[in-house]
């Protein structure tokens, strides 16, 4: 499993755990806003990504309609 796949799995699992959406229904093309993200959820996910991958994902990226796949790519870029 590559770093991108690991990041994607981490993010979709986080969404499942914290938002109650089944991970297998969250596609890489899904926009976080369409999944129900608000500022607080964005902060929490950003912190989780930073703790796991050591990269600070810009909160604005989350707020500006990033997709799950774009976040995974940003997280993977640190490795």
C-alpha cells in the first residue's frame, strides 16, 4: 500500500468514525462540504492528518471544497 492509499484509508476511516458515513461509500472525488463538513470537523480532521503524516493540511483547503482525494494527496506529499 502506497502513502496515498494509506492516507485515503485513514481519511475515509476518520469520516466513518466521526461522521457515521460508511467508509466504502466515501469516494476520493467526494467534496468534504457535500459530506457535511463544517469548520470544527475540518479542524479535527486536519489535526488527525498532521498527527499521522506530519503535514499541516491547510484549513482553507478543507473550507474551499477540497475532495477526499485531494486531502489524501496533500497528506501523502509529506512522506
